[in-house]
């Protein structure tokens, strides 16, 4: 028997769409970077900031 470890009253995960923020890019933003105060930047694998100097 499997034990359900979700909290009482919880719901399923919510899917939020995050697209790459690089100008002209239409790819999925799978890398999120916290900007603070509840804001995040989202980038695809080709445009993530640690791979693009000066971004």
C-alpha cells in the first residue's frame, strides 16, 4: 500500500509557462534565475546567463 504524503487540502502542481527571455528566442525557458522579491528570469539552455558573457 502506498502512503500519500501530500498535505491535507493540497492540490496538484500548477504548470506555468516560462519562455526564454533572449530577444527573438522562442524556446522553453527551463533555467530560472531568482532576481529577488518573487521575480525570476527564465532562459533556454543556449541563452542562460552563465553561458553568455555580458548578459
